[in-house]
């Protein structure tokens, strides 16, 4: 299974959207400073996950959530839950 995940910085108003096979391992990589984009925003926590059968489906969903309509939907969805 592949996953699309959203991370939120515990120290500020920073969010990151990505996809992976292993969410726990990827979160550890983010929090250890191995990912350039997020290394200055640690610590990070997972606030949203979706599951997919294929990597290409997960990648398409990640790109959708990063842009336009998909990003507006994600922000609204997470704001209602008090996570954004």
C-alpha cells in the first residue's frame, strides 16, 4: 500500500504533503533532518493520511492536494477538524 500524508510543524504554521510506502519511516526521515524541504520545521507530526493501491495513484493525489482545488479542499477539511 502507498500513502499520501500531510505533516504539520509543531513549531509554526508549516504543512508538507508527500507520498510514501512507509509513513512512520518517512516521518522519522523528516524529523531527523534528512529531507531538505522540512529540516528547518521540525518537529513534525502526521495530521492526515490516505491509502492507495499504487504509487502512481498516490502521486496523482499528492499533486492534486498540492495545487488549486485540491489544496483548497484539503485546507478546508483540516480547518474543520482544527488541524490546519
